[in-house]
């Protein structure tokens, strides 16, 4: 059987990946959840027809979403992940000497399916004693929690369905209220090529709340157009420690194995290519 997953970005553009087998296909209370097997990317998690992560290139996205903010922070101990159902962000966050990682994912079916069909992406992170998994709406959690976090990583779907509220100024303001004074936030912020207005809107909403806002990028071939953006925000922490300091923090924290992130990649990521 051969079919194609077509990840449509709107504006007349999409990216198609040929799949050899559909291993899972079910409508959860929140979204259509699929796992497809492809020669090009291995197994892929697809939600509402959008490619979320693949065995072949998940490390790029997860290393860049996690290590740029966490290495920028001098000593991150309490981490909050919003979304991230596949567990890749959780796995990378646990490479740091953290006290706890709280992961708030609205759809438990994504976690179950990822653990079953894509175990290599979370690499056992769900069973780490520092992991605190909560299946609930991230917006409600940040409004209600009395905990404080050194870093918030927003690993959400694109702004549709339950993900829409995770891109609002109101949500970012609530996040600012539960960060420690030197706390950092990073959010996946879409394609710099094909979702420029989304990316600019995220920067605008974050800039209404945080004095330091800086978009950065990584190369994720499974995402339409490959270039993908993330946006860093903080009240007091600069996202660009010197390359020597980045190297020192990677070494002193024993981070690894890392396959994409490095001191050079950290700094190059903030040089956004000017794109048509
Ligand atoms: N890396 C992927 C990307 O950039 O497209 C995202 C990975 S992860 C699969 C996205 C997760 O966000 C999904 O599991 C989805 O259920 C979750 N999500 C969406 N809205 C949410 C909300 N309001 N609260 C918590 N999780 C949410």
C-alpha cells in the first residue's frame, strides 16, 4: 500500500511524504491521531494531517527547542513543558541536571500512541522519576498553578483546535506569572518561510509581556519548507551566552548525546535567514 501524507501550510503550499503503511489512525477527543511508516523519515506522528515528529529528524527540533533556552539559563531546575505528547522535548530536558520536568499534554492518546509506536523519541523519559506528566489543558494549568518554573517550553501543535489558546498574549502573560525572575520561555513558532505572519504575531504577543524576545531557527526536513522557528522570551536572561560559556555549560552539565545542537548551532540559530 502506498499513499501520501500531505502537510498543507495554506497559501497554496504543502509538503507530501510517501508512506508505506498506516500503523494507527483514530479520532481522539481532540484531533485525528495517525502513525505512518515512511521510507524517508521512518515512523511519523501526524495530528490532524500535520507532521508532528519523525524518527529520522526529531532530534533537530527537540534539541533546538530545549537546549537553546535551558543552556541560556544559568541553572534551570524546574521545567514546564506544554504539549510535547511524543516525549521528545521531555527526553532532552531531562538531560540537564533538573529537579523536575512537569509535562502538561491535553491529549493522553498522543502519549499512549507515541510510547507504543515511537518509543525511541521519548527514550524512556516518561519513566524518569523526575517526570511529572499531567493530562490536561496547558492554558488551564498555567492559570491555576501555584508552582514556579525556571523554564517553560511550549511544544504545541500549530494554532488550531486546543492549540489556538497557546499562541495568545493572555497565555504568555500567565506564563510570565509562573516563571522565576531569570526564567526563560521558548515556543515553537512555525515556518519562517510559510507562516511568517504567525511567527510575527507570536513575537508581538511575547513582546507585550517580556522585554527580551528573540526568534531562532533550526532545519527540520520533515516540516514543510524544512526551516522551522522557535521564539525565546525572558524578563532578564539573554539567550546568547558567549560560545565559550555555551560550551562550558554543555560540558559541566554532561549534556549528551547531542546530534544537532552545539555552541555554533546555538549562535547561528539567531541569525535568521532573510527569506522571500
Ligand atoms: N513538535 C510538534 C510541532 O512542532 O508541530 C509538536 C509536538 S506535540 C505532538 C504537540 C502537542 O500539543 C500535541 O500532542 C497536542 O495534543 C498538544 N496540545 C495542543 N493544544 C494543547 C493544550 N491547550 N494544552 C496541552 N497540550 C496541547
